[in-house]
C-alpha cells in the first residue's frame, strides 16, 4: 500500500515535506508513495505555463531546510538540515574526505573532483568538467565520480542555473551547481554527529523514519538509507 504524504504543488511544499520527513527521494523507490514523483500531480511535471518539480529543486534547496543530491541508490533526493549530520556520519563512516583519501579509501579521481569543488565553494558542472578536462577526448568517468561523492555526502547540488536567450528568457534543463555541505551549511554542522558511531547514526535515522512513516517496511527503509 502506497504512503499518503500529501500533495506537492510548489517549491515550498517540496522543501516543507523534506524538512518534516527528514528524507525525501525525488523518484519512485522500494517504498511506495515515498517520493516527490508520487506526491506531485502529473499535470505539473511538464507544464508549459508554469514551473513544476524540475524547476522547484533549486528554490527548495535555497530555503535552507534541506540539501539535495544523489543520495539514494545513486538517485536524487532531499535530506533535511536537521538529519544531514547523522546521514553524513553514516555515509562517510566518520571520515572527512582528506582522512578517507589518506587511508587509501578514495581514488585520486575522487580527490581531484572533491578538491576542485571545495576550492571554488560552489561550481557549475560544466565549469568543473572544463577545469578537470572531463570533455571529449579527455578524462572519463565524471558521472561515476560525482555520484559516488554525493552518495558519500562529500558533495551536494546547491542549486540549478538556467541558461538565458538573448531576450533574457530561461531555456533548457537547469545546470547543476556543486558544493560541499560544509560550504552550504557551515564547517561544523555536517560533522556534528561524528562523536557518534556510524551504526548509532543509522539506528537514529531508522527510528525517526519509523515514527514519521509507520506504514513503510523496515527493510525498504534500511536499503534506502544504506
């Protein structure tokens, strides 16, 4: 049976639901009803007369209530500001990125991408690819690296930027802007759960999700959170 979480009809609705639940995948997953895709009316997805969920992602993040990235099985979704520290502690296994790399747990490609994003503070995906030579004939595997860094919570998508035509009208898909959570939330907040064992952070998250999604199967919750 699908969960009934209410309708998402605006960026504020999207951010508010993510903030209330703590976690909100963008796409359908193993837990029926637990996604933006299933909570937003179909007519709003590709409306020619109004913005819809694709366009609301950036404004939702800019509310400060949640962070956005490929967090759930390599697919996108939101994690609330409140629950991000425990989520980061779990996914990072208590490691800052530099410590992970020093212990031989991260590849040099990952380090080059992470370091570039951290150096810029926030950077568009196309600019990042240009800087690191992820263009035709250059380095390969950018999508794999950037997805892995998001799954590990070292990088998030802080906004989407739309190109404009000569009349000043936006067009096309939004271009992702990447940042570190530390740049978005401040250096201390993403690391504020490091004093807990990562397993404890997982159980705190699962206990919370049980309380807000009592009809969701626990197996699905555990697979989603990781």
